[in-house]
C-alpha cells in the first residue's frame, strides 16, 4: 500500500488522468481532481498521509483477507488473485535468489506461492501501521490468521506440506521490511540493495499515482531494480475510482487494459502473461470500486 501526498479535492466527477506532475522531492503538483461519493457515505476521499492515520489495517484484513473465497459484497477478486499467483509460479520459471514485494500493505498473500521459488524476500510499504502489522506477522504474534490462504495454496500444489509449516518457511525467508515512498525522488532502502530477480506489486500503484504518466514512470524506476532477465509481476485493478475500508473511501487511479500493457513498451519488457476477470458484485454498496482485476507477468530484456 504505497501512497501520495495528501490532497483535498472538491466534489464532482473523477478526472485524474492529466495535469502537471513532479516527484515529491520537487514539491509534487497534483492535477485538478474531483469525485462523486456514494450517497449516504463519508464524502472525504482519503489518500497520502491518511494511510498513517485513517487507514485501519485490522479492518482492511478482516474485510478482504478473512477467507480466500471472499464474500458477495466484495466480489471474487481474492480467489482470482490467489489462483493467478499460483499459476504464475507453479511452472518454476519465475525463480531466483531475491524477491521484492512493493507496497505490501498489511497482507502477505502475494508471497505465499512465490516463496517456494526464492531464497530471500523483502517487503515494503509507505504506511507505518502496515509495516508494524508485517513485523507482527514476521514475529508470529499477529492475531489475524492467514492460515486459510496458506492451506489454499498448499492444497493447489498437491503436496503433503502443512499450512503451518509453509507459513513458517515463508517467515524465515523474509529478510527485511522497508519503508518506501514511491513518489519521492529517491528510494534509499530499495536502491541500496542488490538487484532483484523478481518484483511483485499488488494493487499498489493505482492507489498512489496521481496520473497515468506517473504510474508508468514509477514502473520504469522499479524495472531498473530488476536483474537482466528478471521478472515483474503485477496484480492490479481496472476501472477504479476508489476502494473502501470500513466507511472510508481511498483514492485510486482509474486504469484501462492498455494502460497496464503500455508498461511493457515504456520499460522494454517482454509480456509473458496477461489475464483479467470481471468481478461480480453482490450489492451497489460494495467495498470495492473496481470492475476488473488483472494479473500480468513481464520479463526484463537482457540488454537493458
């Protein structure tokens, strides 16, 4: 969960795909931005520093990560994400020594399938409360349980390993949890490390990038952290105006399929895999504001 500086838009219709942008180190300038809230809900759109004060990791986990199969009001995105990540890593091509998860948030679902194929895992997030949750999980003291997620993947892999053993193995591979502000002009904790074999990001950049140009620029900088022939794995959402945690709505950049595929053109990547699914929502008051979720894998061209 990586985030931009706070902005306070007027209310109206969403228009977040154009406007001048500089990185935060140069005083980030946001485009004109407005949104129409759902009737009867909190009219504020949260973003940026709000992730340290208004975003509740416990509510987020209980809402979206109580069970793999999800809930009618939340769509079927979780099962799709877990199945996609299992499929991406199951053939063994995506492997290496070092994996970086960018914008981990308070959940470790992205590294369950990946963990068997790397030696070292590095997590990262902008939010201090989220990093504290990750530390609690790493130390085995988090009250929220991811057991059903580990069991789901272990069962799909068809081996005799227990969910508990897999979770403990994954914990031992997590070597550090970094602070990262992806809108800053430097990422000292990430860039000071050796290049990575695999970088994963799940539903992160669309929650922070104020324009599509910034969205693509951040991916260019992330790809620079990959080894030649390294892999970029993206789990994202399309058609997003917001997402909801409790009664609070959090900003998101509205993306299209072409926006995500353009990452390969901008970053000189070979697109290996792209899939998406339409989400079926139970009610119009769903916590999710998006229409489709996607999974994408691209490979860094060796000559870069």
